[in-house]
C-alpha cells in the first residue's frame, strides 16, 4: 500500500507540471532546456513526467532549491542517491524523482495528492509545474494523456 500511494503521489505531481502550457525562465536567464510534460489526472491525485535536457543532479539540485524557499513544506522522504524528494504541507503531498536517461538527459517524475486541501490534483499540479520549470529555467511543453 505505501508503494502504491507513493507512486500515486508522484504521478500526481507530474500531472501538475504537465498542465502548464509553457513556463517562462527566471528573469535575465535564458532557457537552458525545454521539457516535454506528459500528464495523467485523477480527482485529487495527479502525475506527470518531464523529459529534460539536463543531468539528473542539476534537476535534483533545483528541487532542493525550491524546498529551501518554501519553509511551510516538511520533508517526508529524501534520498539523495535516487534523486528522490517527498514533501508535505500537512494536507497536500508532492513527490519528485529525477531519473537519469543518459546523454545528460533526465526524466522527472512528479506525484501529487491534493488531499483534503480543497484544491484539485490538477490545480496543484499546474502550480508545481510552473515552479519546477521556472526553477530549472526551462520552457515546458505539455502533452495531455
């Protein structure tokens, strides 16, 4: 059951990223990469995967950077070797994992569970996608499934 829930949360997070048609890079920083976001959805749980032309350690450092700027988040699980980060704010959960595809490319999986927050998984995923793409200075192209 915990593995199924973790997978569901991760997939939900990836879905939030996929809903954003494009993410603008940080001010004065050119986009270093583009991400193709594949999205699936549920009522409160969504998932997405983003293929990035960045190495997984750079993607993971970006995830950790986002965490530092969001003190309301609590780390539930952090595995630096697997580039996995799971966080919660008490009601909502987000899990992200950067997977090495080789040749300096990464597949970022995101799982989100909106829980009883009043948000839909889709809304939360849209927010997560914007934050991730901005943090990594990439433009994200969304592909719904």
